[in-house]
C-alpha cells in the first residue's frame, strides 16, 4: 500500500453510501447499497461485509449517520437509525478490525466537509442546514464544531416556527413544515392524493406549470426555510448560512429562496448559499472528522 486510504460511510435511513478516499479527500471509488433494515444486527453485518472487502487497503474507517453521538463514538440516539440507539459504534468496529474508527453526526460532517474544502473554508462562524425528508443543522463557532452539553446543538429541525397546533410539538416543527416531506404532504392533502404517490419532483413540476396548489405549497416551503434561517441568525449571528440536501441541486433553488430572505438581509446582513459538496458531503466530512481524532496521518484539523 503506497498511499494512505480510508473507507468512509454515510449511513442513511434508506441507503448506505461508501467511498474509498485518499488522505486529501479525493474519492477513489464509491458506491451505495440499500439499508437492509434498521435493526442493529443487520446494519452491523452490512458494514462489516463492506469493510472486509477493503481492510487490507485502508488505514482507517470514518462514518457519519443521523443522531446524537458523543465524542467517544457512543451513539446516544440514532435518529432514523433506531438500531444504533445506545451503541458504542467506535469501540465495536475498532475491536473487530483493529483499525482506527471515527463516527459523527451526518450534518456535522457536512459542515466539516465545507470547512475543510468547501464554501466555508475561509469562515470562522457559520451554520449548515440540510433540507431533505427532515431538517438538520450544524453550528461552527470560532472554527470549532459546537456540539452542546448533550451533543444536540444545531438541531434546528426541532424549532417551532408557526405556533403549537398539533398534539405533538414535532408535528409543528421546522422539520415537519420546511422539509421536502412537508412540501409533499401539503400538496398531497390539498390535491386529495396519497402522500406515497407524490414526490418532490412532482410538486415542482406542477409548480413550473403554474398549478396554484403547487405554487402555494412551494411558497410555504421556501418561506418556512427562510423563517428558520432568520431565527438561527438572530441567535448566533453567523458569517454565512450554507444549505445542503438533494433539493439544492435544483438550479433555481437559491434564487427562489432568496426572494423570501429580504428581511433576514435587512436585519442581519448574512450571506446564504448552497453547500459546495452535494451527495459526497457525508463521505468527505466523515474523513475530515476522522482526522480530528486520528491526526497522525494528516495535519490536525480544527473543526
């Protein structure tokens, strides 16, 4: 083995992405496979089988996934990956393979990728928001990832931005109303369609055809994200807010969002942009995090 390489995983609720990365973050090869289920035994087996394929080629293993994860690699709460609740992920895989392992929250890793080589490389204070089936967040202050006392800092998806109207607070949360799930749900309800029959692409296609119901749903979607950004900036006063997630691949996304950000600009003068890294952000950010706890092979990173 002539050059250090690392196996990086981005574990999601429906798929597990993996990549073989060089020390500088270059992706040598990558692929993904469906998550076989949310049980711990199944998930661990899937990861172990992939690691076995590459263990003779790699120097370490870096992982990101949803949830609240402490700096020792113990998963307090696995979010959508409930099989990992109360699981010492790092210890298990280090003992199994004898390789250094790191594990971190997925949105924290998106922020770390942006700080390492992306649109936050020259920033000291920024917030990263991801928009998908839910809303995630990560906060960097003074060049350091801020985790909070119980490793839950940045979780802006739990914010209540339009009052409490449902039986459970999470039903009024930013994740519920400003996510692509919320967009689909709003459109489907007003069209009297089944939610599973409506994709985000369907809603935007109808929006571009001037469907009034789609226009209303999309405007609410952007407005809700803008309100979340306003509340975040009012508390932490970042240099920039970066937005990630598949929806940002829509060419007009940032321009359409900015039409709802006038008040944020007026009061806080904060720049809002999309993340540099798209679907590879988790793989690259997981490796950036790896070097913060295993710095011998590379310069120590500050995030």
